């Protein structure tokens, strides 16, 4: 039976009082408005809040550098006890848990688009007959650029090799049947399917398992950009059978601007001697790495795709954030809270803002994460004007051309009161 909500502040207060994860908000630093109030911060889908422990963790590495110098690569003399030479290993188990993967399938390295290029160097191996890449029509620009440039690097043009699937006329969402039909239609010509786990513009969750099965049925590889998925929705990357995936960590994983990204390669591809990959020193066997041999001996995990030693000062915030996820109990409890917040905001949009704002994000829970993509339809208002007014009123959200305001109640730190305050502010702007 659907939960009963109302539009009063008291309902938001009750929901916050019932929230077993409400205390996690205290683990983050919420920006303050010029007039001294906490912002209504609903833009964690763009940049997550800073965990309070981040500064201590970064300072600890700076202190280690000062005290130990180069010895910090191999020695620790106080907590946190992670030498730089293996720092990325301290993140693996928790990151793999969020991705629904085996620890051997996940590594933290580079940036998202760099990882996509490295993974496509492995999994996009076009032939004369099989050379096409399928993406969505409104792909995030980096994904479109990465796919197009990979195609060009193999001597073909995007015009002949890049296949795009668009929403149906008059619709905003990708139709799952259309995606599957396009995969089967390309058939023997299709080399790679590259799609998002959650679409950046609409917040739509795509059916990963169905897409993987279809791609593999026609003989294509399949990978996912999970920038808006990891830390937002439960994932089962290993069980999905996806060949590869990559994601950033500065959105829902709260690891700071430009933080080191994550990547996944399915275990069936690990340890293969016949696989193509760009190689670097940090991907070679750890036991012989410092023997400085010139024969590449790959680590038998996804770590073989590493090129260079980790940027420790960028990884320290990731550790701080992952520990908060662990204290939350992982994605299970967080998703439960998120679904309740989604239902609550749906109710307020319907009861308070109906006819003035519409959400283009799917209504079905299995097809959405915490992001709402809102379009202003009230007479006399423009989407951009409303966005600017929200920012001036202390609401942090973001604008995506041509006409969408994105907000994301993040269950780690957003309260039900945040949601109610946002709707109250928006109602005032549109009145």
C-alpha cells in the first residue's frame, strides 16, 4: 500500500525523525548561503558534498610525505596505514561492493573518459565486417567524443560507424525496445555497444542485463558509463555480464572535483594473454615491478589496465567517502531511503506544483535513481529564469541545455526537510 504523505512541514519532520540514516548528514559539510543558512543542496549528481573526514585524510598523506619522503611508498608509521605503493588496494573492496563486482574486477585509476578510452582500446577491435559502435543519440559529450575518436583511430569515420538511438518523436526517454531492436538490426556489423547506466539528462535507468544479452547475442562487446549510477542505484556488474564499465567518483561518491575514477572489467577477460590493452609500468606484476624488466607481465586482475602509480592525494577523499557508505550499510539501506524520498518528492510535485513543473524522469522505480529532471511549463516563466531564481534563493541544482533543471535528493546527506524546502521555494518562484 502506498505511503501516506501530505504537503505540510510536519510531514517532512516526521519522515526525518523516522529516518535511520539521518545522522549521516552530519558527516558532510553543507555549503552556507551568504545570509548564513545551509544551502538546499540538491546537486550531488554533479558534485557530491565533502565528507568531514576528507581534510584529515589528505592532511595525513601530506604529513606522511613531510616526515617520510619517498619512504612513504613502502612504510607507514602511524594511521592511516596505507603505503602509497599500494594505496589503490585500500579502496578496492568497498568500491567493488558498490558496483556489484568482484574485487578482482574493479580498480580506481585515472579519470572517467581516460578509462573509457583505455577500455575501448581493449574492447573495440573493429574488423572489415564488424566495426560499428552503438550509443544513445543524446549521449554525454565526452562519451560521444570518445566513441567518435576511437572510430577515427581505426581509420573509419563516425558517419559510417557510429549508430545512435534516439527517443521516439515527442518523447524524452529512450525506449528499451528500440535499443534492443537497433542492436539486432546492426547484427553482424556491430562491434561495440556503449551506453549509460543512468542517463545524465533524464535520469533514466537503462536495462543493463537485457542490453548485455542482446549485444552478446549478435557478437558485440558491451560497456557502460556509470557516472550517474555508482552510488545512486544498486548495481550487479558482475552478474550482468557486461564486458567493461567506467565511472567518476565526484558525483554520488563524494570524492571531490576531478577525483580519480573507477573501472570494471569482467573476470572472464582477466588473465588473458591474447587481449589487447595499452600497457604501463603499474599494470605489471607487483612482485617483479621494481626489477625494471621490459617484458610486460600483467597483474591477473583489472589492475593490469593501470598505467601509472596512483594519485594518492586524489584517492584519500575516496577512502573517506567509501567509509561513509560502509557505515550506511551499503546501497541496500540507501536505496530504501532514496525510494522513500523519490515517492515523497513525487507527491509534492503532484500536489503543489502540478501544471507548472513536469518531471521527464521515469515514474517507475526500477527505471530511475534519485535524480529528477524537471521542465518548467508554467506560463510566464522560462526554465533558465527559474533556475537562476532557485540559485539566488539558496537552492543548489543544475541546468542542462536546452530546458531541464536537474535536482538529486541524495540519501547520504539530503533530508526530507530539504525536499520540502525546495518545493516551497519553487512554489514561491512560480506563484
